[in-house]
C-alpha cells in the first residue's frame, strides 16, 4: 500500500469487535467524514501474547471474518490493511504514508480496552489528529441505565425493567440502523492484494472447530422459553461468538428479538447488565463483587481441578459439559451453571480458576459475562445465587437430560476408564461448602 501522489489526507476506521460491513455505527461515521477511509485491523500483541494456546479458535474466527471484509473491500478497489503491532505503532506507520486527519472506532468496555482507548487519543492529540468513538456493541452503555440517584443497578430484574422502559421510550433512536454498507465508495482506493491472511503469519494454527451460523432461527426463538434448558435439544441461538466479535449488529438482533416472546431478549439484557457491572466495577475481573466473600478458604486441589477440566468427575452431566467444551469450544448454558457450581461448591476450588479455564476454551468468551456468571455460580457476584444453593448433579440430569441423550453424546459411562465413583459425594460436599462459605463470610464481616 503506497501513496503515489504525496501525502493524502485520509480518515481511518479501526475494526475491533465489529467485524461486519452492515449497520456499523463507527464505520458509517467514518465513511461520511468527507475523506477517503482506510479500514484497518490491528492484531495487538498485548492481547495475542496473553493467549496460552497457538490453536485458538477465536483467532481463527477473527481471521476468517477479516478475510471476508478484505474481499468485500477489494471489490471496491480498496482493501483491509492488517497490522501486527501495538496500536500506536500502526498509526505511526500510517502517518508516514498519508496525512492522517481522523481516527474512528467503536467503543469497547473491558479494562484493557479502556486503557488502550485512552492512550490512542492522547497520542493522536499530540499529532493534531481527531479521534471519534461510538457506541456499537450494546444498545445501552456505561451509565445510560442507572437508578434515579445515578448509581448503577446491582440486581438484574430492576435493571431489566429500566432497560425495557428506556428502549420503549427511545426505540427509534436506540435501534436506528446505520447503512455503512451503502457508502463503500468512500473507501480509500488502492491496489490491495487479493490473498487471504493465514493463521501461520501470526504464529497460530487451525483449531479444527466448527463455527456456528449467524442465522437467527425463527423456530428456535418461538420455542426458546420451553427448550433453552435442555442441552440435548437445539434450543438456543448459539450467537454468542457473533455478538462477541460484532459479526452481527446488536441493534438488528434486538429488533429481531422483539418479534418473539421476550425470554431471549432477557438474555441479551443480561449481556448488557454484566457489561455495565464490569465497566462500573473493573476490580471484579479478579475480586468478588461481594467483598465479604473474599475470606473463603478455597481447597484448590490441583488434581481434582484437572479431573474437572477433563470431564472425569464421575458425575455424567458435569463431565459431558466439560468434554463438550474441550472438543467444540461451546457448552450449553444450563450445563455451564452446573459445572461452575460443582467446581466452586462441591470441590471448593476458587471461581477464578474456572473463569480462566472457560476464558481459554470458550469460543464465545466475553469477559464481562464470564466473570459475572462465574461469580453468580460461586455466590460472590451481584444478584448471585445464594451460597447455600448447591446444584445436585444427579437431579439436574434427571430434570434436564431425562433420557440421557446429551450425556451419551459425550460420555460413555460404561467405558472401563470412566470413574466408578464420583469424585466427591454430593451431600457431604454440600455440607462442607456451607460450612466453609459461612465461616469465610463471617470472618470478613468481623474484619469489617
């Protein structure tokens, strides 16, 4: 990519968690900035270097969608420029070739992203470059949904009610579509290579996993409330990875949800609730939201943790969930709740161990939801299940997999290598958890 007639004034649109052309707010604004737009993506070593495996399906998913974007832009006699360096270095390289006037991107609310997105404008200001960022990955962000006194909600139900009231009052504005796909003629014209990027270029290898379709099934949404808790049934949308990386517009997804019973919409609101909690309370990435739970004396038995990871606890539904996760990068939500409860209460292993394992394995990993749900299961989060609620794995299997279809798909309980006895006995483990939790909470209250 070379500038052939001296430094040309341009705008840049920085793709991040919005890997789509359609209804992309920041991309729309860039394309209407009055300057040719260079679209870019940056593989940030600050993120990639933190990944423990070189066979990470999420990187593969990103690469697949970057290639789709690039092909779309090549058809417009442009291209997607991909960088493999820290963001400021990427923008410095662009400055050497063009007169960079404006940088556009959509906002991200995770702690690392917040820090990065403060540094880039500071750098840009020193070079006379304008930076504009926009809300795109949520319907309502940060402190748009708060209590009457301006403080954030910490319980889901009142937050959900306020969210729905705000949507009803501002629907045309909140769900407004931005026809970015109609303005691609404003892309910077240059001769880009039509070759696809390869994972090997950044030191990764194919995962072999399949990615879910982003099609929203009418049948699933019509029966979502009745089917979503049964892991053997195709009763959930599997859209998590598409929402995580923005290959679908959340505005279009919510519009679709409004045409059906509101159970699925409630799940989308949970996503924004946890994002709001993390934005207001970034400490919860590594600390319990409820500070009185900081005193729990976790058992943290490494061998038992490994058996949980491998799906060898002797509880078939728990083991089926872990094996599904390890083999596919996905686990049914009902089973996620069970395996998280089992780890933190039956085995008394720190929720952060489980959260990190899910962060490594889940294709649809979302920091705020992962932290929020793990703290919910452990009893230490906002609006969490009380510590004395301990799922019984056998009863959960009888209720949600009564015919054993899901278990049989992942576990052969007759295999000689499968555990003959559960790793811990349920009643004993439950009583131990209640005792340890109660002691830990009381010790923190005494300190306070």
